[in-house]
C-alpha cells in the first residue's frame, strides 16, 4: 500500500469509530418517567401506587370534617375551620367550577351545560342546583358529591384536590343564593344593576346568546 | 509547442472549484432539511392512536377546559394523558355503544391503561416543566400548535434546542396581556384564549396567531409591553439560557 492508501484507510477507520460513538443511551435512559411503559413491573406500568394504608409525612387525615365533609357521621353545615370564607375563596371556587363542572352543570349551575345544550342528554341529566332540596342540603353534601360521586356522576376527587373542593362548594352556595333571592328587598341603585344581562354578570359576555345559537354551523 | 491544457479545461476547473464549495454547503443544507422535515420530527403528522380521540370535538365544540383532562399541567412538570376514568365520566352515559370507544370501555373494565402513542417528547437528557410556562401565561398552542382544531393530535413544533432558545433568549417577544382582562392572572389568561374563541369574542391579531399556533410577530410597541411583563412576572432572564436550566 502507498502512503495515501494508508491515510485513506486511517480516515475511514477514524470515521467508523466516531460514528460508533453515536448511540442514543442518553436519549432513552434507564430511568422511568411518568406514564411510561416498563418491562420491570408485572403490570407493565412505570407509575406505581403507594402500598395500601400508606400515609405520607404530614398527610394524616385527622380532620374528619375537612377531609370527608362529615362530622360524627353527619354532613357538616358550615365550612370546616381550616377553610376561611373570603373573596379569594369564592374566586378560586368560580375558576375551578368553570374548569371541572360547567360543561355538564352549566355556568349558572342550572344543569344546562354544553353537553345538555347540544342535545346529547346524559341518561340522567346533570342536576340543577336551584331546587329546594339542594338549597336545604348542608354544604358537606356538595363536598361529598364531588369526593365520592353521586348516582351516575363520577367522583371528581382525582382531579380536584380537597381545598379546591371546598372552594367549589362555597361557590355553589353563592350561586344558589343568587338564584333564590327576593329582588324587591334591594335598594333602587342595586336593582339597576340587576338589569345587566345574566351572562355579563357572570363575567362571560356572550355566553348565553351563543349558547342558544349553538346549533348553527361553526364559523370556520 | 502546443498548449498543455485545452481551453475546455478552464471550464472543468471552474466547475470543479464550484462543486468543491457548493457540494458541502448543499449537503449541510440537505442534511438540516431532512432533520427538520416531518419524516424525522413527525411535526404535523397525526399518529395512529388506539382511540380516535378528537381535541376538536371535546375542547372547541364541547368547550371542555384543558385542565379537566390534563389537570396537573398547572402545578407540575407533566401534563399527562388522562386516566380512563376521566373519559368514562361522560362515556359511561354518552355514546356507550360506539365502536370507536371499545378500547376505552375495555380498559375501564379490566383496569389496564390505554396505550396512547406519545406525540410530544423531548430526549430524556432534557428537563422540561409545564407549570412555569403556564404560570407565565404561555398558551398551550404557543408550543403545541392549534390543538383545538386537531381531530387526531399532531405535534405542532419540533422541540429542538434551537426552538426552546429562540424564546428563552427573548421572552419579551412571546408575553402579552389579554386586552379584555389586563389584570387577569397570567396562569388563567393562558386558558382564557380558548374560552374567548369558543364564545366568539373579539380576538386581537396576536391572539389569533397564538390560537393558530403561528409565530406571534410582535411590533416594537408590543415588544416594549412584553419587556414590562417580563419584569412584572419576575422572569429570570439571566439564567434562562444557561445549560443547566434544561440539562440537569
């Protein structure tokens, strides 16, 4: 072989070695990420459930009223002491209610969410909160419905953490009050404000108008 | 004495010279074009999913909030794919016999998860966190493309390092306040866009482009406003492009 041949040979080997360095063990590492598949565990899932009965540090659920909505087996009538009724609590409740409940129960809690409006009624329609029975229910009931589900409604507990459930329960109470109120007891300047369309009061311009026109083809 | 080289050789040598320069450039160009093409990155390619789940049906038409199905997106690194139980909350009652939903029902009965194909992924040496981006008011479509329009989910952007850095270098070109609710929490603003779209409210050109997953194209004034937001939110611009931010 000539000198150039040797050089060429060297170049090819060098290229081959550096190419061999290109493997992807950094791209897919032996660690497991959330929701990944795993061939290590029998059920093929990387996500593990805690052993039954596990209590995380600081996670002991001693406060019965706060975590179950019941005290000594009876539904609580007031917010548990840990939850402070405030403007912020209601604002949080409104936000979370609109995320997790409105598509079934509607923005006003009247059971006319988008699913019902589109004519796709659930086998049992979502409840309206504005019935005498529900107005008289202690607040713990709403917490319990969210935590455990009710009839055909599934539990929301995996999505809505405990503190948010109380915020939503408080907001539902506010919704109920707003729909069961004697307007004649208001001062005249307050009555004026009542003439604002309901959707604007909800901070949702156009919601109801659009809702009625829902059957119309979308603007796309 | 006759000429050593004929006239033709001039052309040959020019062509050779040109090729010597153009070929590597062309190769690099072709190489990067291939790397960025859909064949390599899967951008804009709907994947073959076990259930033909449609974001268009569920988010735009039914108006379900992203957080109903991706509840951890605001508070943790992962947005996560929803549990079967989330689907069954409705599908135990609606479309209970639809063949398309058979895998969902089976999964619910047997307790085995549905195996969705992963659409968006960064390599495992990259650390990404959803919560901080949502907390700064970035709408999902900035990164994921027009999700509310997708019948079958596709990837809106290639997540190359370059792409992340474009924004981390100049976050002021991506942050804007909602003109209708200037004081809204940025976290909430990120989702307000879908609601405004659903209820047919007026959107500014920037909001439209954001919703469509297109580049925002800020003018000088908007960049100025963006800078103010960067300050207001306390974005740590100094460390945003440090290697350890994303490689740790």
